[in-house]
């Protein structure tokens, strides 16, 4: 069975989105790996159990993650 991964991100200026897309692109280079990318506000929660792994990306603000999107 092929692993299915989702990279979920919150991005204020687009930089974290770019990193999330780059990570997913790299994962897709591994034969048989399926990788999706979604902004946290747009994740279809009913499909989350279909994934084998969830990666979470967030920009930082004053040394910590932003929680606005989460």
C-alpha cells in the first residue's frame, strides 16, 4: 500500500505555503508516495483519517507558531 501524506499549513505572507509545497513535491519523488497540500482553513476534516501522516507547517511570530489558522 502506498503511503498517503498531507502537508497542512498556515501562511501569512506565502513563505510557509512555498515550503509546504516544496516538501510535498519532494515526497512525491519517492516512488508510490502520494502527497497533498492544504491550507489549514481549507482541510476537509472528513478525509483526514485517509492519510498515513500529517505534517503541519506554521510561520513563527515572536519565537512561536501562529495559531490563527489552527
